[in-house]
């Protein structure tokens, strides 16, 4: 399939409050809520990802909570990366977020970045700017907020 980037985001968090807050931040940065999909756990995130992929699109950015019921953000990211690395899918930026800061955990899962909650708006903007770079640039890792 031919992939199209729609500047569409996937926000994954088991807290409706956090999802609302992140959608609000993206709105303040000029992104319409119709361009933001949500999931409440890792299993839903994988289903959303696969559904969007089947339509010929990729998410520009996935903001993934780490600690969630059913399937956590680490395992969900690993599964998304397995789907992605079949040689046909472009690289989606995946950013982990939680109160834990263990770079070996999020890096080994395949996340490109990590933000501590609450997500600071300037750091979210940097992450979005980063996600707009050519795909080859997405293979590096970084922590946006200490």
C-alpha cells in the first residue's frame, strides 16, 4: 500500500482526564480534535493502529502511556514496532509518558522519546516538530523533559 501522513495523532492513556488534557494541548498547538484518535489501553492502541494502516495511513505521532491495564505501553509499542518493521511500513514516532524514567525500558520497546507527566506544552511542540522530519531521522532516541 501507499502510505500517507495525515498529521494525525494517537493518544493512548487509561485516564480520560489525561486524554482530555493532551487533546487540549494539541488543540492549543493548532491541531483539530478530529485529527486525534484515542485508545484507553495497549490493546485498543494496536487495533487503532492496524485500522488506520489498512486505510493506507500512518500516525504522525503516538503518545503512549506506559502503565495501563490489559496491555501496557511497553508491550503495545513492541507489537506496533513488529507490525511496522515488516519492511513496508513507515516509522511512526512513539513517545512514552508516565512518572517512570528508565530509558532502557522505553528505548528497548522501540519508543523514540519519553516525556514525564504532566506533558509540558513546549516539549509536546518539539516532539511534533520532530515527528514532521524525514523518516530516516526518526531512528534516534531522546528524552524531551527531565
